[in-house]
C-alpha cells in the first residue's frame, strides 16, 4: 500500500523528532534519517496491526484518506507556511 504522508523533522536538544501529522504518529532518533526511519517503522507496524484487526480502513478514513481508483488519496489539500516572528 502506498500512503501519501508528510513527515516533519526537527531537532529538540540532542534528539531529532519525526512526526506524521496525517496519522498522528511521532518518533525520534539520534539523526534526522534515524528519526525518519523509526517513524516509517512505527507506521508500517501500526498499519499491519490495524489491518490484521480489520480496523485500518476505518482509521485511514478518520485520518482524512479515501480510496479512489484503487489508490489512497487525501480528502483535503494541505497548505504549509513557514512563519518567522521577529
């Protein structure tokens, strides 16, 4: 299954934090890449578990995804803006 997601990564003290807002999952690592890899592992494990329990489609629907022509798509467009306060 190919799932379109956004991964945000930032440094918090000596750790890097990776977050997928669409699915509400978060992880950390010692490097950016490690944090991202840990997050992808969490997503994969959680999706496998929910699929085995028969709850994956409901969860993805709650997260704003739908199946269209056999592919998962997001129901709403996302807009990102980086704001800097002075």
